[in-house]
């Protein structure tokens, strides 16, 4: 029996790595999709390449979309500094990239329609995240509806897309625990917003990751020398 195909958005970070291994564990023929979107550094993309080698996938695409052309985020505008993280504040940080997940899921849908891969995986969470509006279930539901309204595969052929966000109500501790069970190669993941060779330890992403590994009772393999 032919396996179902899935597109997994793979940034090279912790969340997307667990999503990749999870999709494989569920029997999907996995195609990883990464983006060079004008971000501050390419370390996460280097890690994504290592992850797909470790996991074994049917294909991996890195798509160039230079969202840095219009800035609006400290991740794409080099004139802005990445602010020191405060994981308990309510304001959306400068690291929010305007409509990034909307763009990524749209490209994933296009790739999925071409490959007949109607399951799209994204590793976002409403629990442990930096307040980004495109990490909410309501947004994902709207995107799924839009994709199914705007693709021939769905409208004319009855091949409905499903946007999978398996960690939407999970903490990073739960993700790490699951990832350990699945054999995720956490040593080859990168979460830091800065590209300085070693994680800064001060940005939102570094702080969320450090707290999660501590609470999960594991040493972060990416920090081992």
C-alpha cells in the first residue's frame, strides 16, 4: 500500500525537528521544507540539512524568499538588535517576522499540491512560545480553510489538506520528552536567534529552550562540547 505523503516545515530548530520525527513515526513519506527568508544567519539551515540526513526523508527543499527586503523584524533587519528575552512578558517581541507562518504554509500547500502531499506539519505551540499571533490554533484553522478553498486538489479533486500542529497545546518539556522517545537528533538543532557560533543564552528562544531541557531533566545535547 502506498504511504501517504507529508510536508514538514523544518527550520532546523527543536520544534520542527520533533515534528519531523513524529511524522516519520506515523508512517508518512516525509518531504522537508526549509526557507532561506533573509534571516540573520544560516546556522539553522545547516542544522536542517543534518537533521534530514539523520532522519532520512524522501526529499528536502530549501526555498529562497527574502523577507528581509522589507524588514519589520530583528530576525531579518540587520539594523535592529535582537533584544534580550523575557519569556514571561505579554508583548510580542521584535523577533516576530510579519506573516511568516502564513507565507510558509502557503508555500507548503503549493509544494504539497504538486507532490500530492496533503498533510502539512508545523511545530508551533500556543503554550511555550513568544506570543506570536501566527502560532495560534485559530490562525491554523483559517489557513487550512484558505488552502482548501484555493487549491484545485481540494476544490476539484476532493483531496483536502490538513494542517497538523501536534504541539499546539504542548509545552516544550513535553516536546523534548517525546523527542527523546522518538530518537530526535537534538544535537543538530539550533534555536538561538543570533548566529554567533554558540547560543547566546539570552534571547527568547534560548531561554525557552534552556528552561524546557532543565524541567525535562535532560542536558541539552546541542550545548555539549
